[in-house]
C-alpha cells in the first residue's frame, strides 16, 4: 500500500466542505504538476502555516489530477510561489527583501 501524503487543497469560495487539489507550474510555460508532501511541516514550510490539506496516496492523487490533464506530482517541493527575484551578488547594493519565502495565494512555480 502507498504511504499517505499531505496534499494541499483550496476550500470552495462558499466555505463548504468541497476542496480542490492545488497544482503548480515547475516553470514559466510548463505544464501543471500536483503537489504533495511527506510531512505536514514540509507542506507548511513551502505554502505557509494556514495551508489546508488532505491525506491521499500518490495513485489516488494522480487519479484526481488526470481529468485535468495533469500527469505528474512534485513531492516535497521546497518553495511554491511566484518566481523569486534574481539578485546579482557581485555588485554592491541592497539585497531586496521581497515577499516571505512562502506563498499561500499564487502557486505558479515550484522549486
């Protein structure tokens, strides 16, 4: 039997029990992938402490993603969110603080 994973979900806008599986893109223009984590702490580190989740096996997650055309699952990504700004460390100057290292609102890219 496959181990159960922590799978991030979005709750419906009406606040009911209906949840949608969250997906992300590994990079600009790439196909969406499913997201799953082996531990709750890893999910919260990548997506923030308020991220909701359900437990699913990898085959069950793939079965739910298949009708949407998603064929792959990224396990334990370190960061999920908008692309982080590139910083040229060779030049003196301030390093942009940017946003926090987790994003709960825009899972567009996965590292």
